[in-house]
């Protein structure tokens, strides 16, 4: 049985809520969550300039050079160590920049 467009949109919105909650409670790495929310931007049935999702697109743009997510396994330990401080600083900046957007996504799409 296939999923309707509306069901797909709802599934993606639910995923956005799950990711946002995980970012807030620390169960999802904040920067990795930001990358996922950025990728969900066109999947949640909103205008492309939605401010909550645009915030995560901005974060993703700022951190696209960092070793995050599954790609980390392909980086040398030396390179990972070199970027660790920048990752921590980026987390702090990203939280300051987009924490309210996480909360807004939860409020908008929680059932």
C-alpha cells in the first residue's frame, strides 16, 4: 500500500519534531540534527522560505566542512582532533542561532 502525499508530509513533519526534540534533549548531536532539519526543508509541505527551516539551512551552510555524521569514519584521528574545538564552538553558535527554531518546529507540528 502506498502512502498519500499528505501522509508523507505528516511523516516528515513527525520526523522534524523527533529530531528537534532530540537536539534539545541531547540525544541527537545538535549539528547533525541541524543538517537533517535542513534536508527536511522541502519535505514538510511548507514554503521554501519558512524561517524555522531556513535557520537550519544557514547552520548547515556554516558547518558543511566539518566531520559530522557517518562521514566521520573516513576522517583521520588527527583531522578529527584538529576540528574538535571548531565543532564545539559551532554547536554553541548553532544553539544560540537556532534553538528557538527547534522549539517552534515542535510547537507547530506536535500532535
